[in-house]
C-alpha cells in the first residue's frame, strides 16, 4: 500500500481539468471600459453620438473576445463573440423598426380628429378642411368585395385538395399553381386586372371591383394554404365516425370537417385580409383616384387608404404629409385590430379541436 | 380554379405585343431588351442590397428570440416582429422618404469621403438621400420581419434533445447552435431567404416612393440618378395611357413575374431536395 504509488507524470499534470473563467459581470466591465474609451473620440475629435455608439460596440466585441481568448479557451472566446454579435444584430434591427412605429404614432396622432375621420377630401372652397372618410369607405368596400370573391374560391379549392383530390394529377397541378401565385408580385396582379377589364369593358374602365379582383388574386393563395393546413389537422377518426353512421360525404364535410376547423379557417381569412388591406400598387392601377365618397364598386373611381397616402405623398406639401401620416396611423391600427381579432378567434376555437 | 391558370395565359397574351412595339415606346432604347435591361438591373441590385443587409440581421434576431433571450423579452419581441410583417408597404415608403433618407445623407457623405475609391461610393452624393442604397435598405427593413418570423419558427422547432445532447457533450452555446440547430433548420432558412427575395423583387410602393430613378446601369450606390426597378417603373408610368406604353409595361411585368417565379421555384426545389435528404 505504500511503495508503488508514484507522483503523477508531469505531462498529465500540465493539462488542467478546468480552465480559467472570466469573472462574473465581465460583460458589464468590458462594456463600461469600451464606452469610456470610445468616449474619448467625441471629446477629442468632435464626433457625434452615433459614432460613439458604433465605436463602443466594436470595442466591446473585440475587447471581450480578446480577454476571453487570453483567460479562457478559444472556443469560449468564439462563443462570447457570437453572443455579442447576435445581440448587436438584434439591437441594430430593432432601431429602424421601433423608429417606424414611433414615427407613425407620434406624427399620426395630431392629424386625427373628428373632421379627419368624417369628411371626404372633396372640398367646395379652398379653406375647407378635408378628411379620409372617402378612403375609409373605399377600403372597406374593396376589401369586402375581395373577401367575398376569394373566400368561397379559396375554401372550395382547399376542400377539393384535401377531401377529394388526394394526390391525383389535377390536385398536384392546383397545388403548384397556388404555390406560384403566392409569389406573384402585387403590381403584376394589378396589371392583370387592369388588362382584363380593359379587354372586357374598353379602355379607361376603372372601378372598385377591378381592385377587388386584383386583391382577391393575392388573397386566394393565402386562404387556400391556411384552409388546407386546417383541414389536414382534422383527425381522420372524425370523418370515419361520420361515414360509419351512414352520412354522405358532402354532409360529413359541411357538418363535421368544416365545423371542426372553423376557427382556424376564420383566423386564416382574417390574417389574409390584414395582408391585402394595405396593398397599394394594384389599386393604383385599376381603382383610380378620387376625392369623393363612392360606395358603388361597379361604377366610378374609388380611393383606398394606401392609395390616398401615396397621392398625398406625391402632392408633397407639409399639410399633405400630415394627412398622410394620420392615414398611415389609421391603416396600421386597422391591420393591428385584424391581427388581434384573428388571434382571439384562434384562441376561442382552438380548445374544441383539442378534445 | 380554372381562373388561376387563366391569369398566366391572359398576362402572356397582353404582354407579348409589348416585346414588339415600335421604337417610340421604348424611350430611346432600340428594342424591348434595351428598355428592360436597366430596370431589371435596378430590381436585382436593390433586392441584393436588401438581402445582404437583412439576412444576417434577421438570423440574429431569430436566434436571440429562439435561443438567447429570456422569455419575458422574447415573447413581446416576437409579437412585434409578427406585427411589423403586416405593416403596409406604403407606410414603409412614407417613413423612408420622410425620415430615413435625410438621415442617411451624412453617412453617404462620410462613405464618399473615406471610401470614395470604391466604385460603389464614387459620388457625387445625392443631397436628399433618395438613392438606390436607401431603397435597398428600406427594402431590407421591410423583408426583415418576414425572414425573422419564418426562421424563428424553424429554430424553435429544433428537437430539444439534439440541443441538450450537444450541450451535454461540452459544446458552448454557439457550438450547440452550429451543430444542432443550423443543420436542422437549413432548408427553412433557405426558403425564408428566398421568400424575402421574392418580396423584395416585387415590392413596388416603397421603391417608387423612396427612389429617384431614371438613371442607367451603374454600380454607384449613392448618386442622384439611379436605376429604377420594374415594379416602381410600372407604378410611375402607368398614367401614360396609350396602348403601346401599356403593352410595354405589361411586358415588363411579365419579365418581373418570370423572375420571381424562378426564385420561388428554386426555393421550393432546394427545400424539397433537403427534405428528401433529411428523410433518408
């Protein structure tokens, strides 16, 4: 028990089982030092705040990596560098996004008042205040028409894909077309509607319904996709149970499948609506521009909120821009509401399918 | 359902005459390709800038939300990003021209002064900042939420067991992400980028509002005259309602459609190929 034990060989002892660690709060320490070091530049050279932030971030990343490489291993140095880089990317990306939201809200709120919401842009004398009532009406009418056109087509197409045409050639063709249509640029949809209506009704025909057709072209693929997903989620047990009771196929679909997936379908449709309500380009081409309120989609020009923003932008004076920001805020709020409604509907209907 | 197929046929019928119009409709260029090539160049250039800027940032945000940040930050941030994906493009355009473009001018001055030897920053600097670089950056901000949303989705779907196995073998967090998360999410990341590219190529309003176009092919990113994009060109020219011009515009739309179609097709092909590999 006493003789054979030797001290461990030197080579083994030189490899430590643990390596060094940076002290806790090393990030904060490096950050403060980097900020202070970078602070010399604005003092000495008169640089601005932005340059200071950029320099300190660079110093922070380099400093932390080098320190970690000296004290710890190379692997943890890489890890620390990537962590810092990823958080930097996060910070850089949040700046414009937050700035966008903040600008829309802060510039939009002063523009909004009761006149703004209830008057159209048609004025009988120059000093008359104008509003966006006509654009709100136009947006609602055109979007409603687009929904009416695309929801039945979309849902029926999805039902066909899931229930009837499982894997046959026509279904695959339709899936391919839907995929292609998802990537269709909105202006191309507008051009299509424009050329179609020109061909059928003569040159210069512009009305809300054309815009609705263009929008539904963009909306149908989204509706088909989301409905398809929802229908696939319905368990086959339910279908088979219905068949076992002797229910015909169409009744199974309407009473069992659709009812089970209703919440998901409504959510999908609402999100699709939120997506198309902000489209500008196609409506610019086909729906025209007017200052008056028009509720008839088949006759006369019709203005929507995004098109109104664009036309205000083209006029270009400060007052026009104020109206444009107000309109932008209204538009963003509508999109926001639609998103929230979609989420709430999804939540309400979701537990039913789970049980 | 037959109407879906009708779209393409119709667009082709209306567009094909645009390839063979008389010279006067092509604004000085001899034939259709002379007219469309600088538009196509502008489209691709703006989309490329957007992708170069947006892709690393988007993956960064997605990683922070899915793996780095604590839950109380990740949840709200993810929600805000989803919301920004739904903000209409015209609002981005308004923000870009009113706030973003003027802010960029000092940066362009700096780039021109210090990196002027690069052909990209040759100058003279555009005094209002409505350059192709600004347009590309606004596009980048627009496609950022989309790429982020999709890649975050795939990142969070990585099996937790893979991640824990990597960590248990002593991997640092970055090694865990590189070894477990990226291979799993690769096809999703590619399709996210492709979707963003398709969006950037077809984007109309933001480019039309931010960019002061009219120039020819040039790699000078900060000058006053820039190549414009196909979609923005359609939006600004459509009012000249002569049938000849319209046919030409529809033909350019057809070209744009084909380009986006190719991009989407490539994305789907890559994703499908990767799925097969994973299944094996």
